[in-house]
C-alpha cells in the first residue's frame, strides 16, 4: 500500500508499506475491502476528504508500490518532488 498527501499541489507526506493482512479466504478479503470502501465513502460524505478520479497512467502512488519504466518513474518523481530532487531538470 502506498499513499501521498498533498497540500496546495505539494507533497506533504507519503508512506509505502507491505500489507500486514493475509486473508484466509476470498470472502474474508472481500469483507476487508468492503469495510474500507464504506469507511472512505463516509469520509467523503462528511466532507473530510475529497476523492478525485485518477486514470491508471497517472497513478503517482505506483512509484511506491512497483518497479516502473523510466519515463513514468521520472514523471512521477518530478510531480512529487519538483526540481528539488537529485537529477531534477
């Protein structure tokens, strides 16, 4: 799992971790997902968070969860860190 928090389009905080939960059955796994979806829907409904649709090619969190080809890696790094990172343009 990975997430990035933004404030005024700047990365404020981030985290990437391995999942701590191993489901014993698909039913149990589906229940965990359903609970998370309900929780997030409630946060959106209460106005605590604002969720936006993000196309697959723009999933910045992929940089924290998988190996990426060079072009998406550099693009996501630029989006997260701007020109301040090593190798920035």
